[in-house]
C-alpha cells in the first residue's frame, strides 16, 4: 500500500555537501553480518541514494588498528600487532570491495597521515588547556610488569553480578565501567589479581560540556534523532558526565605528543574517530581536493553510521572533542542501529559465532544483493533483531525470486516473444493504466522520505511495493491471454509494464546495486534514471527502444545450501562448548580395595517411564543378569523413555537402595556428559557381552 510521503530532513535540500562516516572496524577479525546490518549496509544505502540525487557526497571509513583488542589478539596468536592489523585489514578491504560497499576512501589508523592528524588534534587541545592532568591509581599486573588496559581486566560487574565483565564494559547488562569498579578483578595476561599503582594521565573534562550537550542534543535534536540514540544520550547526561582519560599506558598506539608522556599512547577512543578526518585528508590528497569544507563548512551535513555500542563516543565524547577544538562542524544525525543476533544467540568474534562476510561471498557467489536485502529487511533499527538462515532463504525465495525477479522475467520474456525485444508503442491508456503509472510516479518521493529519515527497512519495503505493483498489473491484465484477441491492447500493457521495470532499475540501486546493474544491462539503460524523471514522466523506456534477452535476476536457494550453513554453526557451537568445558579436578586418592568393593555389571534397560511430577527422573526396569530391578535415574532431560528401551548400560549393582519420591532405587547407571551438558551412557560396545558380566 502506497503511503503519503512525509517530508524528510529539511536540511537535505539545503546542504551543499554530505560527509558520511561508517564506524571504523577493529582489525582483530573479519567483517560479519552484525557489522553489516548495524553500520555498513545502511551507510552505503544512504550514500548511494544521495549520489543518485546528484549530491556532493564523501563516504569515508578505515581500519581501527590501535587499542587493546589488537594487542590481545597479537598476544593470543603469538605475533606482533602489526602482523594482526595487516592480515585483517587485507581481509576487510577485500570483503567490503567484493560486497559493493561504495566508500570514497578506506584508510588505516596506522597510516602516517592519521598519526599526524591525531597528534595535532591532541596537541591543539593540550595547548589550549582543555585537558586535566592527573595522577591516578590504575590496575597493575606485577607479574607481567605492566599497567592493565581495561580489556586486560575481567571481574564481577558491580551492577548485575556478571562474573565475566571487562574493565570498560559489562557485555551482559551493557553498563560502562572503569576497571577499578570490578569486584575480584583478574589480569587476563597472567590470571593474577592486579594491584593499584600510581600513574599520570590526561583527561578530557566532559563535565565542562554538559550544558552544550544538553542544548545541542536534548533540545536541538529531540524530534529528529532516533529514540534509542536520544534515550541513551539523555541517560548519560542525566547521570552527570565526568572527566575521561585520553591517554593510556600501552605499548601499541599513537605516542602522546607532549613532554613527560614517554611510554604512553593516545586512548583508542580518542584517536579512532579522528580517523574519519584523516581518511578525508587522504582522499583529498589523492583527488586533489580541499578536505576542510567536508568538516568545517556549516553547509556540510555530517552523518555518523554506528552500532549502539558506539553511541556515547559519537554523541557525547567526539562532539565534545570537536567543540573543544573549535573549528569543526557537529554531526547532523547519528542514526545508530541496535544489535543483530544470529540464530538466537549474540554474535561473537572471539567465539566464532558469526556469518563472516568473506566466507559468505565464497559460498554464495554473485549473491551479494540477497544478503543486503535480508539484512535491510530485518535491520535492527530500533531493537535487537535475529538473523536466521531459514529467514534468509525465505526472503530470497518468497520475495526476491517470487516477486521482484518474477515480474522482471515476465516483462522481458514477453517483450522479446511478442516484439523481438523492442518497446511497443502504447495505444489509448485505460483507467488502470493511468492509475498504475500515477502510482509509479509517487514512489521516488515515498522511498526518499523513508531514506532521509533513516528508515531503511521501510524504504526497502516500498521498493518491493513497486515490484508488487508490476506483478499485480500483469496478473490483472493477463497479456498472455489477450495477445490473440486484442494485440493492440497488449502493446499498451507491455509498455506500462516496461516503464515499471525501468523505474525499478534505478530505484533499487541504493539497496541492490548488483541487481540494478544487471537489470540496467538487460533493459539496455546506459546510466541510472534520475529519480525526478521517474516522478515526472511515464516515458522512461521510449517506444522503439531495444532491450536485451531475459536473465534470471535471482536464483532459488535450496534447502541443502541452508542446512549446510546451519550445520556449520552447530559445529561451531559444539567446538565452543568443548573449549569452554571445565574438567572436574581429580578426587582424593583411593586404595585398590576401595574400588574392588564396587560391583559393576552389564545390564539392559527393559522398561522406562517418567517419574510423575518430576522433570529430571525416569523410572527404569533393568536386567542386570542377576535380577530385574528398579533404578531411578536423573536422565529425563537428555532421553525420552521410548528411546532407551533395549539400551545396554553399565550398572553399579551393590549401591545401597535409596527411596526417591516413594520409589526404591536399587543401583546406579554410569553416565558422562557432552560439552553441551547432554548425558551419554557409559556402556559396553563389544558384541557378545551378556547381562551380568562384571566390569573390572
């Protein structure tokens, strides 16, 4: 259903240029679908859209190559930080390029231009007296002989009790922490309990900027920023801002460029957002342009695309830095997304619980747009969402193939069949023709309105409504039936359908760029149609225009391909469970006589039923070779009664009887468990072993 377009951000038409930034990915691992859904796909859609509108757009990003995550990865792999960042920067760059993310520049924070830019930025604030210099108590690992950065400390969160909270954040409750807040802190380097030791650092006094931030965000952006972003910022400001360290005792990063700061580096949260500026400088040098208007001209619109874990940095800290520096513009919007989960579990780089982009591109060749479509239609714009492979398959097969691809295929096949691929001349338009073409003209404004308000799911839905419009038109008109009785009418029908197809080739470009290119090639449209043209005229593909042969835009994805991906995740889950399994320590030593007192026999389960009103207990009848006895066993959560009848088992037969819920249990069955907690019988596998045989 076509909705009336709501005006977008009023500044869009007035801005001379647009600086679009996408969060710098950490080079401690490849790109996964959570990164794509949260940041890079919406940023790319927005940038592509603006370019189609003829706007001056700069879309920048780069690898974030400093900070503790890199050091931790290097230590774990026994390599240098430089080797880590070079490896993953290469993987990330290629993945983005192959996936079609249209950065104007992708840089690195290890580049000299970034080191120089970040150092100059720090030095200016330092010279202006914007920092506080303080000696503070920091956690120190005496065994490793080093101060511990926040991520090298784990302990119990003081707010929710999570025993695996990091020194900067609890990933369970989302609270931002200081390492010294943790209860029972431990060093991740040595496992030792750290001590407090004095060290000097420089702090940005965020409290000085509270009034500015209240006015700029809480008043100025109350009505145009996303509620999830506005709410998080308001919570921070309402709680009161405090000075935040901009330097750290680390061996990896950018040197603090002042006297008396030997051995100290710029804190990664300070240097990383400056990476947008240095990436812009790098682009400007290459293109022979002036970088400053993209960051310092009030007619520039600056938009940061980030995930929700970066809201505080881009909405409070980085703006405070820019305000302190004095010459930069502030972001017009920060349309942060929430998190995308995978098959019901949180995405995790360290646990390999992810769909990695470079692997997807290998396993689903030439299907970049299918993933773009699935991630956009299920984007976590206002709340966390879940990616499942079944949903991915359904969106491809039931929407892209059955709606979009089906419409285009019918139009192109029929045009080639009836008119040798030449767009026919229309005859008199019916009321339905007029209504259809009028509705088509409204879609550019409707889709634009959604995009300019950062509602990418909504915009994609409206794009698919254009394809639905075409399918409904063909289904109602049935040119394949009418061609024999009224060929003149079919000329008009096919002309109208071809105009819808032509509009789709341009309207889909921000969302599905590979599809747009393929469709344009099929329709032989040399350059993307201007959206204003689509809104103003019905003659997008003129009569006499020659189109090409039909090609399938999308291919059906079979169950086998999806099951392969599900199995891959299950293997990861099993491996994680095995890695995380804590082996029980050895019990106290016993003597041989203690063991020989136990009478272990081979038995067979003859009957099994659930214990009434007990979730874990099964009542078993077991043939021990000595007798048939009742044994109550706590295995109901791992086995169905009917599945274990006839099962060979190992039984401790001389265990003193025990009354369990009114049933006397005369023995115990030996079990172990898998890493995921599922119980497994310890049983004799060899053939020919009879019930009652002893186990020594």
